[in-house]
């Protein structure tokens, strides 16, 4: 009775596992494994001459490259959708490195994307002597809002004792990081002043410091960030990606603390339309990351968050989740916040407190698409979900 079947191979490690099962000579692994992994990569705004060279070179190696019809006869620039195995990309990159017309730069960018998509475990050095392992499991970031008006838990943990008890509960349930926020960023909220944000955050931070827990502080203000780090925080979670406080860039470079750069078109460029959603978000995050690197900041301390819900509609949020792998191509750990978001309520017609199942479903997809850290309200349930999904994908 035939037992033939399709197999799913996501990376070279899985390919090698299949080769081992078959009993292949180990010397063949470096040659065969790259042929088993297929990638699609989109290039943006390529000149017609360069696009036609790329297309012909990829075709000659057994891959494919889709370009606009108008680019075939040189009428306009074009995006390029490359389709091929890792082996075919390797051959293409080697050839493009020898070509003019900006193709050397494209080769370098392609090589970086492919390398970044397969990055394994890494250790990130945090502020105040802590460190964090990324890649071996999905990390759970528990949300602790000490605000009266956050969309989900506003007003619940304003008192210091209640906030500390909530943090202790989240740690007991499996949180790897506690993210403290003292200024609501929900739509139509009134942004509190700096002094009030400090008054809310610092007492909780002091109560958690020196307990071995990794603490991030959700702020776009450099002064709040400095006070938080001086009082024991380890990570700054900047919803403005350096753009809401011009002093944040030089401060982070001087302090050297890790930062999460979040894409935001709610507080920034509100209403500006997207030309190409994923490409636009990637470009804006890359711009912020490049500013840090050019100023001497250690790139191993940068994380990115596509900013679900921050200036995106339902379909745009879903597309980001579907294409989350694209953000891994930047080379930075990916953080995503899906928990109880309003677009889940719009899809399911549910109130905030009824959105657990919808949140968990999207988190599972996010992890499978490459999320390193998920930012959540419901720690126990999210931790269990992550442990199960990690068994499949890591």
C-alpha cells in the first residue's frame, strides 16, 4: 500500500533531519539542505535594467523572478518577487556581487535577509547587569499598566500594592518580562505629562527592582527612560521608535540600554496612507534602527514591533500577522502585541474582557510566523499556548 506523502520543511535544520532519517551521507547535507528550503523575497523599486538581469540570472539557476510587464521593455521601475531555494539564492547572490548597476548592494541585502530569517538562539545583554536569551522559546511580556485609562485594564493597578501584587501574579503564571506603562497610548487618550508618568511608574519599578525579574518600561520620553533605568529597569519599550522625543536617540546611545522600536501611525503621521503596508512599516523601522547604528548604538540591543493597532485597520493588522516573517528579515528580535486589541473585537463583535480566545489564536499564528516576544494581558493562558506552539516550531 503506497505511503507517499508531502512534507513541510521550514529551514535547513528540518531538511537535515529528513536527510538523516533517509540515511544520506552526512557529507551531502551542506549541498542538499539548501535545496529543500524555499523562500520568496520581494525587492522594491528596481530599475528595469537591473530587474531584467536579476530575472535572467534567477531563471538560469532554476528559480523564478516576477517583474512588471512594463519593466521588460524598460518602460518603468518595478518591484521583483523572487522565488527559489536557498541554494538558488546562494548562486544568484554570488553572481550579483560581481555586477554593476547597484546589483552588488542588492546582493548584500538579499544575503542579509536570508541569514536573518534563519537566525538561531542569541543572548542579549540588558541594562543593569541582566541578560535575556532569545530564540530558544517564545518570551512572555506581561503588561502592567499603572494608568486610569488604558483600553483593557485601566484603573485596576493604580495603587502601588495592587500593581506589585499583579506583577507577582504574572511572574507566578510564567511571565519572562514585566512591561510597566504609566501613560496610555490608546486611541483618543489624553497623554499625561512627564511628571505624572514618573509618579506612576517609579514606585512600582522600585518595588520590582533587584528581584531578578526582567523589567521593560513602556515610554517614549527620554527623561522617563533615564529615571526608569536608573531605578533598575532593563529595557526601554519606545512606542515612538525615537520619533516622539528627539532626545531619546542620544540618550539611548549614551546609556546603551536595549530598546524596542515600535511602528506607530497613531501618534505619528496619523492618517497618512500606506503605499505598500509591509514595505512601508519595514522602511520606517529600519530608518529608526539605522539612526541608532549610525550613532554608535550596539545593533544587538535593538528589537522591533510592527505596532498592531497603531494606525492600522482590521485588514492591515491581519496582513501584518500573516507577513510577520518579513520583520525577521531585518535581523532584530520581533515583539508583537495582540492581546485584547480592538480589531479582535471588531472581527468577533466582542467586548475587551471577552477577547481571550481571539487573542490566543492570533498569538499562535504570530509565533509560527517568527515572533520572539509576545506582549500579553493573560499570562497563564498565553504561556501555555506559547509552550505548545514552541514544541512545533522551535
